[in-house]
């Protein structure tokens, strides 16, 4: 019973502190910024029952961007040698990006470690899907990346020439 009363007291203190600070409410007339829900405000003067950015409608400023078809993307792995240092990246133009890496302007990591060999690449339907896949692969263990590369490229050959052919 004492634990329950302590919990109730803590909840009351929290609500009192929120009331003192002033809870941020959704105001359709305010300028761009973060709303009371913590979402970036995409829409102007949306009705309060609609959350900006989650329910795009006629009020949305960026409606034309949502209707446009987005091109796909590539997730790729660059390496220096067999089972050596690896870099996982994402791009919409794989040939141009690998050329940048080879020229030393692609990323500081690739330039620092001399990663110029394209050893794995995967095409995704959208750039958002490619970014999500890149984040997944980056979290993988090193051995899992080795298995992924060696499944399609057991000798870790440079696939850039095949890409251009």
C-alpha cells in the first residue's frame, strides 16, 4: 500500500511540474517547427485531428514530393583485399560513387584505408529501402558480411568492371 501511495505521489509531482513548465500544445497558427507531438511540422494549418506529416492531404506543403516516383538505390561494400577492411555505403548512382571512391573523393574512410575494390552490391526499389538495408548491413557482424560477399563473389573480385559491361 505504501508503494502504491509513493507511486501516486510521484505521478502527481510529475503532472505538477508539467503544469508549471507549461505543456506545449499543437497550435495551427504558429510558425514552422516542432509540434506538441514531437513531429516536424510539414503542413500549414492542418486541423487538430490530423498529425502533420503522417496524414498528407490538401493542406500539406510538400504534397508534390510525395506523389513523385522516387528512383531506386544501391547498397554496396568496398574493400581493400580479401577479408580486409570494408566500407558499407548507399547511393543512387553506383558507377559514379565507386569512381569517386577510387579518386579519393568518395569518403574519407575509403581514402584513408585505400578501399577501391567493389566486392558486393545490391539494387533496391527505392532509396529509402536502400538506406534501411545499408543500416542493417552496417550493424551486421564482420563474419556475416564475409558470408554475404562470398555468396556471390567468393574470390572478392572487383565487380566494377562487370557493372560497366
